[in-house]
C-alpha cells in the first residue's frame, strides 16, 4: 500500500502535468477528487471559487495574497474564456491600462459581455472581483488579444473610454496616447461613428502631451467631413512633460510622467539638502560605523534571520564557506556575507559622489557590481548558478503581497536606462533620493535583491546631497511597504516621501539608529 508521502507525490505529479501546459486556472474536472482534496490539504492548491483553483505554496501564511496576485491575469483569462467563449472583452478603460503597460491587479475587473451577462459581481480572493455587464464588445478588427485577455485595440479603446479615465489615470492615459504615432488609426472610428464630442476630447488630450500635429489632424479632418468639433482638454492639468514623437514605449513614458508628476510633492516634504560634506573621511567613517545596524535591518526587512554576532563574524572574516560546511549551507550567513561585499562596492560609489561625481552616472556604472557582490557567496556555495548574476531578469517577477505587477523582462531593458537618465538629469537631491528608490523597486529589475538594491541606491543619492546614511528599521517594515504600495498602485508618492523624510530628519539630528536585539527573528 502506498504511504501518505507517496500518495501526495502522485497528486503533485498530476498538478505538475497541468503546470507543464501553463494551466494556472485549474477546474474541478482537471484533477480527480482525490488529488484535489489531497493538494488542498497540503496547501498546494487554493480555491478561488466553487470549481476553480490556483496553485499555491504550502509555506505561505494564512491570508497570504502573493499566489493570487501572481495568478490573477492568467486566471481571469481562462475563467472568462470558459464562461463566455469569444463574446466578451475587458472594458475600454482597463484595455488602455494594459496597453500602457499597467498590469496592476484591479479591485474590480469590468468585463463587457455581448450576451449571457447578468450584471453580476463574482467575488474572487483578497477583496477582488469580476463585474460582467451586458454591453457591446468591439468588432473583430478592433479586438486585441494579450496574454489570453480580449482587449479593445488601442485606437478603439481611446475612442470608447470615458472622460473620467483621463483624470483618474493621467499617467496611463498620456502613455497610451503617446503610443499613437499619428491619427490614421483613430480617425476612421471617429468618422464612422460620428463622434464629434469624442474627437474634440482626443484632440485636446493629444495637444496636452505635446502632439499638436495629431490634434490638428483630428480637428481638421472631422470638420472637413461636416462635423462641428470643439476641442477640449480632458486632463485636469497640463502634462508635467511633453512626450516626443519618437518615444512610443508606454513603459518608459509612464515612468517619466510619474517622475515629473511626483517631483513637487517630494520637494515640498523632504528636508533641504545639506550639500557635500567638507570632511569626506569623517562622513565615510560614520557610514562604516552604521554598517552593522544597516545590514541587520536591511536583511531583516527581506525576511532573513540575522543577529549582531553573525554580522560581526562575517565582517571579521570568520565566515568561510570553503572550509566550514555550516557556513556553506546557511542561507542567512550567505546573505550576510553578500551584503558585506556589496556594501564595500557601494562605499566606493559613495566616495565618487562625495568627490563630485554625478550620482546618476555613478549608480548606472556601479549598480550591476553591487548586485553581483550581493549574491556572489550564493554562487560560490553552489546555491545559485553563475548565470543568475548575468544581468537583469528575463522573466516576470511578483512582489510579495503587492497588487503591483512589475513590467516584463523586455520592458526592463528599456526602463533601467530611462531611470538612470532621469537620475543623471535631476537637479533636486531629494527627488533623486525618494524617486530613485521608488522607481527602482517599481521596475524590480532583478529576480531577487531589489529591496536591498533600492536602499543602496537611496543611500548613494543621499550621499550626493550631503544627507547622512539612513537606515530603514525593520520595525517600520509594514509602513515602508504600505507607502511603496500607495506609490506603485495609487500613484501617490506622498506617504513614501513622508516616510523617508522622517527617517532622514532623525538622521540629520544625529538621533541613534534604532537598537537591534541580539537574536531577533525578523522573518
């Protein structure tokens, strides 16, 4: 008779076979009742609604949302195809968001259905839901399928979306508009539908982002066809920057628009930069003195169990994975050693900015080295492959418990040069500090280490303004993560700017770094 472990292994093989076919939304019929119940008990499967499941991890805590947010879009695509066939589409507003590269999980996903819609709310996990409404769906030529989701093609979506969308999602709306090189794809839809009011709105929107040529073409063509077009700007304010006609990457445009829109709130809340210190060696000594506390808190925020003894042993060179098997196998020791090596590389960058180097250029040149050093011990110990240090990620990455879903690997390669260009060109030290950290973790360019890297980048930017090295305490982890979530999902930088400003103000006053206990488990 098979043992319980052997039975579980059989059920896991059945689940693995589904995942080999990229099946994320698992129906009751996809697994036998025995396999399904066994996987549910073991925590390898999670019920979304009656008859529908997603894979999960047994080590996730009760109420953990990461598995759901990581599965969300694939689940919705499979469920909607199963339920409605090909007579549905996402709403035009959600279509614009996805075209603009915004894959954040919405609280409620609005779905248009041509028939069989019940104007019904389907409750999903963690406060999310689907609302299906009976409404027209786009014609076949106006449908764009993206990762299994049926969207309005971008020109059709811009014509169909509501005026409120422009004020509620200005960065996404502007990034989407900038993807249109000219009016050729929009005008047929405006003319065929006789949409004179919408034509005026779109003309005003294009003019808002600096595309006057497109705006003029819309107005002139509609008037030539006999329509009375009155141009009006649907945005509440002028664009924080004008988008050039050559840059059509929605990812890059969104980040640039966010940066410009967030600058003033940051400047208004952050303490004035002291300027580069006269005594560079004294500054560097203070950074060295704070290392142990900085390593403890930064590693603890990421869930590592570290204490003062381990950090001191690593710093003193008493950690040796080549000789000591416990050191070679200890995840926490590997993380601590990597942090020490990366910290030394970051110190070199701090020295360069204190000598007057452009902070953005210095970070651009050095950040790959910081990341390699952070994980080099894990490669030495055989826990990571050398290829894992080869650069930016190629796959999607998901942030634990966050509704923000970072861009795909291809977009990262456009976004990172844009980030460092923004840092190089930014004149305000406070903006470099706050937005440098935020945008780095918003992009999430690596499969692991993004939080630590973001805090390293923040402190290099702090040094460039003459601010002291600032530790984010693990005791404030919840507030820290919540502030980043507000900035990422709600485009509200104020909580994060306030959070960092309070810490920097304390550091400027010389207040001590939060005390660390010897054996605290911060995981």
